[in-house]
C-alpha cells in the first residue's frame, strides 16, 4: 500500500513540474508586442491616521501589490484575484473613514447597513442608513388599581427598562425584526412582573366564573427603530420567563397587604395558575398622521405571539401641548443635547389613547400551554375575544427626567367580568 502512495505522489510531483515549465516558457510574441500595463486603483484621499489603524496584513491600501514578472522582462501576468480583493478592501476602508469623519456609527445588526458597507461598489445608491444610538436611559413603570379604590383583575404590574447601545450584544438582539428604512436603533433590556386576581381577594376558595389568580415574571430584550424622515417607529421584543408560583406574585401581594394595617391578606393564591413557560414575541408599529406644533395624531398596530399572550390590536394616540415631535431623536432628551439642537428642556402635554384588541390566547385566564395541571382556569368559550382599552394621561419632562401619569380603562376580558380601571406611573431618567 505504501508503494502505491509513493508512486502516486511522484506522479503528482512530475505533473506539477511540467505544468510550471509550461507556464514559465517564453511567449513567441513576447518580443514583438508589449502587453499593456495594469493600472493601479486610485488611492483614497489622505485621512487622519487616528481614525482607522493601518494594518498592512489585512488592508494593503498603502502597499500596492507588485506585479509578478516572467523570466523574460516585459511580460506581465495580471493577478485578478488579489486585485479584486484589493478593490473590496479599499472601498471598505473609504466607507469606514467617511463614517468616522462624519461621527456616525451604523448598526451592523441591520441587513441594509451590511449591504452598504461590504458592497464592492464605490458609491452604492442606498436610500437607507440605520445608526446606533448612544443614548442611555432607565425607565420604571408601575401599574396598580389601588388609586381607583379597587383590588381585582389586573391588580399590579411593575417593569424596569434599561436602554443602552451595549445591549445590542445581548444574544436575543439577533432575533429582532430588521428595519429597512432610515433611522436610529435603540436596544433595551427589561424585567416585568404582573399579577392578576379575582373580583375579590377577601373570600377564599375557587370563584367559579371569575378570573383565576395568576402571576408572571419574565425578562425582555427589545429594539426600537425610530425613523423621523418617515414619521415611523418599529418596536420588537422577545420575552422569556415563567407564569405560576415561581414568579412570586403571591409573595409580593401578601407582603404588601400585611404591611398596610387597613388591608386584609388576600385569600385563594393556592389555586393560582401553575408553573409554565413564558416565551413571547411582540411586534409594534407606529405611524404619524398629523404633526403640528402643538398637536399630533399617531396610529399604531401591535401583535403578540407566544405562550403568554397571542393577540392583535390597533388604535391611535392623540396628544396636545408643548412637546418635541414624537419621532424626533433623541428618544430620551437631555440638557446637553437640547442645547445643541436649540430646543427647550421642558415638555408638558396631555394625551389620549384608544385601542381595540382581538384576543387569541391569554394564559392568565386559560392557563399555560404546556402545563395543564392548574386547578381552576376559564374555558376558551368564556373568554371575550374582542376587548377595548382606552387611556388618558399627562406627561411632564425636563432635561432627561420624564414623568408619565396615565389612567387606563379596560372592557371585560371574560363574559361574566366587569370593566376595570388602573393607574400607570412611569419615570424615565436619561443618562
């Protein structure tokens, strides 16, 4: 066997040697006519060296390749592959230098940006360019019906949001819906806990025909694409967590009630919906219709698909007062940015929202999709498939600090249910 390998190896060596001799043989017409010289690519204009570090091993822009000559002087062999590589590398460096000089950072998560940056065309005609926002902010959202003197249905919710360009590195950010317009991307990470109870929590046992006890806790990864030129905003979010006792909803509500002397401990949490997976994908669109100095009207459409909620909704938001345009960047106003733009640091406006929702599935009413061991849930034919939600509120903002106060009204979510109200308070700190 070894002899056969030796014979094959020697045969390949002889063939290779003969091939090299044929390639290096002088051409008959070499002395008659000199082939045209290969012109090098035009060099990019000089840019500050501190913007993009030179690396001759990767980007040989300042070191053009030497043309390979044959044994007989005057004969040139064009190296097509290296020339093509040099063209792509040179174009890429020029685009990077132009972006650096303009102070722009594009979001390479977006396909339109990758297409622009890695295209071999010197000046491709792309109508889209999506930047990555460097803004940072913390938002705290709190919902409770205690302000409406009730303690039922959607009784408490709290959500913490952190917005930062660093969060584009979060693994789930790769699953966000791409945007094909011209805008600015904001990446966020959130933690949410929601709690639901029957009409009354002062009577124990199972309340047939009423909403079951339920609580959920999940982490969300989100991306906001804000497009001022088209007055458009796209929001996508993935939620991952748990519904059931592992969300500690019963612990939170019982702790709150026992800490207030006038409140009784809620009864019936032992019959809450059991542990199950929360995996949801949420997508939202907002489009500006009317944009005036002190009046705006925006339409919105939202959809949710997953093990917690599956629904579709649409509606509008109207606002009036002293404000920046809704789709105007930056999303979180700060004193230094306002000064550079010549804008006021103060905003105050009144707003109204109206949303109609088509409900496909709600795990807080029907139980989890994977675990069907919950003692009490509502049947699918008991669920209201069409729900209306409205709200009115006031927003005050000054130099990066923002306060939202909003009153919500929700139509019955199941046939024997009642209308429900709660108050939302949101605080945002621009960093």
